[in-house]
């Protein structure tokens, strides 16, 4: 009986926590340290560029994320009338997070959203998967069961030449949150955006 009570208490404590987004007190120091480590940040990374981005690019354009071909969990629209709106907002919220993080880390002279430059670097992305998971499984089972998922694939492209300098894929999850899709999807999106910004930093 005691073991069951302890397990339930652990689930309650875990369920009350939403994964915290990365970001130290001094983002420039964090960025420098992580870039120097050379560690993999995203699920899949393919870097083609032969030199640092800072040597060639002063401007980056971050486009809204495409939903073309995205696998999106089906929900009862009668019970969750705003689900599509929450999902749609991810298309601009994640790029906004990336832009904010790049500014915090002091990268690029110009960070633009949706065009406005004749040359520079362009970040193009697409959602691969969006699921809310299962709150009951997160609470009663834990250990990653019922996790939500926001998956993104993207590439960094030279705007003038069309050359692809890097590509990536990444999934983020909220395995311990007891929140519904209003909580877990924005959290997953934000964490994805922060990681993508740090991937760019590794190349900068």
C-alpha cells in the first residue's frame, strides 16, 4: 500500500511540471559554450556548410512553418472547438521563438520574419507531426506514456543561390504535463524553437 501511495505522489509531482525551456541568465555565454561543444542538439542534423554562417551571412529570414503533409491527431471538434486554432498558432509562434532566441544570443545583424531581404539565409520548416497525447496515460503510467509530440523538419538555404547549407528533424514532447493541448502543444512548440535556434548557433 505504501509503495502505491509513493508512486501516486511521484506521478502527481511529475504531472504538475511542464518541461522548462532552455535559457540561462546569460544567453550569449550559454550559446558560446554549446556551440563550442559540438554536441548534437536536434534529433537529426545534416550540416553541409563548409564555413561558419557568420562569415557569409548578416541576415536571416525565418518563414512561417508549413502544415503541408502534417500528420495531426484527430480530435472531437464538438468538445475541442478551438483545437485547430491552437495548432494553427504554432505556425507563427515557433518561428517567433526562434527569432527571439537568435536575438538573445546576439546572432545576425538582421533577423527578419517572412521576407524583406534580397540576400541572406532563409530558414524553411514544415511540421511533420502534431499530437496531444493522452493526459490519463501521462498521469497514471508515466515514463513517457501518453506524451504529446510536435515534430518539425527544416533547412537553411542561401537565398541567392538556393544552396541548402543544413537540414534537420526534431520532435519535442511533454511527457510529464497534466495540461491539455492548450498547454502541451505551445510548450512543445517553444522547446522546439529554442532547440532549432541553438542548432543554428552551433553553425554560426
